[in-house]
C-alpha cells in the first residue's frame, strides 16, 4: 500500500502508475510513454478487481525515439527568456 510519505523520485524522473482492465491495455499506454521518454523496465502487478497495475519510471530530461527532436526544440535554452512578438497572441 502506498502512503503519503513515499519517497519522491530523483529530479528529472517521474514514477508512472497505469491501472487498466487488461495487461495489453496497460502495456500499450506504457509503450506510448516510452516513445516520448527514456525509461526503466516496467513492473506489473495484479490490480484489485482483476485488472493490471503497471509501474514505470521515466526520465523526463531524456527524450526517446522520434519525440526527441520535438522535446528538445520545445524547451528554451537555459538562461534565456522568451520574447513576445507583436503578432503573437
């Protein structure tokens, strides 16, 4: 059982928990996350009521797969500020 005192993951990482009615559905969601972020191996557990719980650790600072260029280009360089142009809303 998880508690409010559970340790936080290291900076730049996120713990993701997926609960689904079937293992295939949980794995499909995890696969989408792995296309966007580097991550550790998933862990699967039975969920109450016959479903599946899947736990996955993702590295939010390291993009994976085709999303790499999008994630990298969407982040402003460190130490810079974004400008607002007159034609932008």
